[in-house]
């Protein structure tokens, strides 16, 4: 009986973990002002339609003019205020921190490196 329940649980867990597809509708760049968090955010560019894929292989791909691929190096951690965070590495070997948060029913995906960062407003397909 335990084996049957374990197999059922594993099947349900694996089948529920699938790829998610989002679309980025705006983009904002910034430069880091200090090591704590503060950024000087620039103007926001609107009216875009950039596919963003998350895969079950812990890879996030953003199909902007230059394809961005991020490999998650840590599990997802939930912070306060409906914010998820994780560490990742890009195809050039640079480490970054990524956040996904919901603010006033809008979802944002932040990508932060040591000295620069950017964020997309995204919607789920």
C-alpha cells in the first residue's frame, strides 16, 4: 500500500511540474548604486512581446534581441510579499540573482548582476 501511494505521489508531482511560458510586455534597465540593493532605474520601454520560457530543467530562456539563457543554481526561495528569488548563472558564466514578484496584480521578473540589472513586466500565456 505504501509503495502504491509513493508511486502515485511521484507521478502527480512529476506530471504537475511542466514548462511555463510568459510574455514580457515592458523592459526597464538600471545600474546598481550600492552593494545593498539600490538601483538607478532608467526609462521603461513598453509595447514589446518577448517570449520567456521556464523549463523543468531549471532553465529560464528570454527570447529578446539577444537570446538570454539562465541556469538556476539554487532552488526557489519564497520571500515576503509574494516574491520568489533564486540564484542563476548565464551563458557567459556570470552569476546573477533573479526575482519574480507580484505588485498590484502585475508580475515582474528581475535579473540583477553585480553592477547592472533589468526587469520585465510579464504575463502568463
